[in-house]
């Protein structure tokens, strides 16, 4: 299983996935959002997870991000493409566009967003939070699919589940941010620690709360736009495997190689076991 897809609002399945099988995975961090759907897409093995669970039951703050990423890692996934609905903070990113961000502001509040801790201290580099190689593949796939897709930009990750106030939205714009969502930063941090390549398809559904002439954000409006977004995302996913097989090597696969700062003789057997599960090594 090389490619993992995390589907957000509106993206609850992968079209054309053959040989489907549900896999329920127990993790040391609790239960994932639901079973993983594995199968074959254009000759490539793919694992899919509906981020918010069957029927969209989990809020962003209720998600067990660690279990979700750990489960994909357990399946052998090396590349994760995460799709999520976002609001646009700039006029040029219109509803139904897709943006592949390259930076974050993380404004979430106390979510578990690391596999370290409990007697094990580690720090991974996060200056460039997205995999450059996988982001380029996703962008090229989007262009070939005919999507209106943009490469590069800053994603503000807020806690939710409420949408922004107008004051918050204007503040985020003053920072130069491009889109706002509720999930991708947490996933990116965990993928970096597990040495998995990660990128995000930010599916623009609205203009957040800053826009003077657009209506305030509503679920009804978002769902209407998502239908167009999801069609483009499905086509990008279909094309992804064709490019991943020949992808150039990147640094993600050794991102945690020198992360652990805890003295070797102070690392417990349990903590070493966690490291082996995450990285295939115990240091």
C-alpha cells in the first residue's frame, strides 16, 4: 500500500477503486475515524479514510489524528494526500478552485499533534511542512485534469467547528494568508514525525467572512460548491498513482532520523517499541 487518501467534507469515497476491502486497525493511540478502504486504482494499491467517519459524525476537534495517521503508516503508506474544504482569504482564489498550500499558521488549541512524549522527546524540522515532490505531483495531476488549481500559499488551521468571525478573517488576511481550514496542519505534523510524504488539496468553497459582497459562510452554500470541488479532486486522485511510481526521492523518508534528543539509556522499552512501530528503528 503506497498511497493514502484522507477524504474530508464531501469526499467520502474514491471513484473507480477496485478490489475493495475494509480494514479495521487498532492503534496504541485509540481508534481511527473508521475502517480504511483499501483497493486498486489504475494498478496502484491505495488506502482511503473518511476523515470525519461514516455519515460525517466527527467534528475537527473530535478527530483522533494520531490514530488516523498511525493506521495509514501501519498499512505501509508512503504518500498521503489529504483533501479538505477551505475558505478563501484572497479574491483570486474563487469557490470551486483548488489550492495546494506550502505553509501553515496553526491556530488549533491543544490537539494531540505529536507521537513523541511519555518519556520520549523528539523534534522534527517543519520549516517546509509539505512534501515538495508530492505537492508537485498533485499540482501536475490537477493541471492535466483541467482543474483550476494553484500551487503555493499559506493555510491557516483553526480549531472550529465554528467558522471565523469577520474580525478573525480580516486578521488572517492581514497576515498574508491564503486559505483557512480546520484539519491539515495537524495531519502534516504527524506525517512528518512518521516520515510519510504529505500534501493537501485545499478545496475552496467560500470567501470566509471577510468578503464585503459575498454572503456569510453557510453549510448549504459549501455543500453546493463541494460537488464541483470533489469532481476535480477525484480526477487528481485517479492520476496520482501514475506519477508517484516514478517520483524522485525526497527528505520526508528520513525526517525523524535525528529527531530524538532523549538520552538512549533513558528511553524505556515501551518508548523504543513506539519508535520501531513508527520508523522501523528504535532511535
